[in-house]
C-alpha cells in the first residue's frame, strides 16, 4: 500500500510515476501514459469465427488456428480490462474524495488521467 496521495501540484510527478509503474505492472501502460493516445474504450474485441460448413482437414486446421488466435486475443483483452480496473482502484485510493467526485462521469482511464493532469498541473501556472 502506498502513502502517495495526489493533493497538490508538487505531488504530481511522484504520483504520476507511481500510477505508471502500477499500469506497467498490469501491462496497461499504453492506456495510462499521457504520452500515448491509446484508449481502453476503443479496444475492439474480435469475434469468434464460426466452424466451417464443409469440414475438410484443411478447413478444420484453418478454423482451429483462427480459434486459437481468438482465444489468445480474448484472454489478453480480459487481462487489459482487469488491469485497467486495478489501476483505477489505485487512483481512487490515492486521490482525494473531492477530486474523485469531479471524475465520476469519466469511464475511460485516459479521460481520468487527462482530467487529473489538467486539475493539478493547471494550478502550477496559477502559483
């Protein structure tokens, strides 16, 4: 458990590094790192292919390969959704409640991170 709490602009760098480390650990850094543009909400899950109507050795093999790829990608998709959920939980634990109230309309972790950056780094220019 961390003692890092994002209370002010001076906490941003350490807190952001901590959240990125957490995202890296859960293999979802691309959705948290503000240097990237990936969004978990835009992640498309593949559709599983239907079994072939005319089953031959060749069509069965092709279908089994496609299904294997689907299962691998489906599992990775589930892991990313779970990882983002864990990072969101860490954010909720390390950000003051008043700030969290302002973020309740955001579903995508990218929107949450951008709003937090705006909130805490825009204060830097006012100081």
